[in-house]
């Protein structure tokens, strides 16, 4: 590898969070609200709105519902442009390695 060659930074943001953030930003701009106004109306911090819009934060459903209420839209309107389905990441999920002891079933008849 040449010393002048630089590696491209790896984007570690979740694609779903990024898509929801883009949708939220578009809805906020359409509602002609600033991040500060939306944050005040939804009772969250302005920096959190910025993080959500950039796809850095992973907001709860309750937070998204509050944001939608403040924008005057339905939660489904926020998710409508999101056309992403991801398979679970095997690296992030733990496999259930527990092996329960199998006991013989007892008869229910007496």
C-alpha cells in the first residue's frame, strides 16, 4: 500500500436509522420548523434531533411518536419513504447456546 493512498472511512451508521433520519429531516423542513423548534415541541434536546437526522442516534418508538406529533404527522408517514429491510447482523447478535435438560413428559392422565 502506497503512503499517499488513504483508506476510505467506513460508515458505521445503521442504514435504517439513516433512512429514518433523512425522512425526519424532510418532514421537518416541509413543516418549516427548525431543529430547535422541533426539539422544544417534542421535549427532546436539539442535539438529539441532529443525531437522529444524521443517523447516528437510534431513537425509541416513543421518541419518534413525540416527534411526529410535534410535526403534525402520523408515525406511518415518517416510515413510508423507508424501503429498507435488513437481516439481523450475526456479529452483533449472540447465539442462544443454552441446552436445557430434556425431562420426560409426565402423563396428564391419572
